[in-house]
C-alpha cells in the first residue's frame, strides 16, 4: 500500500512540475516587443484595406468610363427570341 501511495505521489509531483515547466514566462521588454509587432501588423492591415478599397473604386470608375458593363448582357438575337416568346406566350422548348 505504501509503495502505491509513494508512486502515486511521485506521479502527481511529476505532472505538477511538467505543467509549470510548460508555461512560458516573458520579460517586460519581450511583451512590449510583441505588442509593438501586433500594433504594426494592425497598421499595415489598415493601409492595405484602404488601398484595396481605393483600387476597387478606381477600377470600377475606369470600367464605367470605358463602357464596360458588369456581367454579361443579352445579344440582340437573344432579346428578339425572348420578346417573341413573351408575345406568343410559349415557354422555352
């Protein structure tokens, strides 16, 4: 019985020490450096997002002035067929 208690106690002590060893301790300068890196990343993301938005607006405006439409439009023969079907009341065959 005492041998089982000792080995159980030893296992518990080993587990407790392993969890303490697994925790990483940072110094104040290390924490400050990590905070700085995160803030720099946020700033870079904001710049990227603004640039992307501006670029999208510029592209849309250029397409509009060039006469390009968004998506595909029906050709004149397709419009004629659709109008004929509407006029006669027939569904697509």
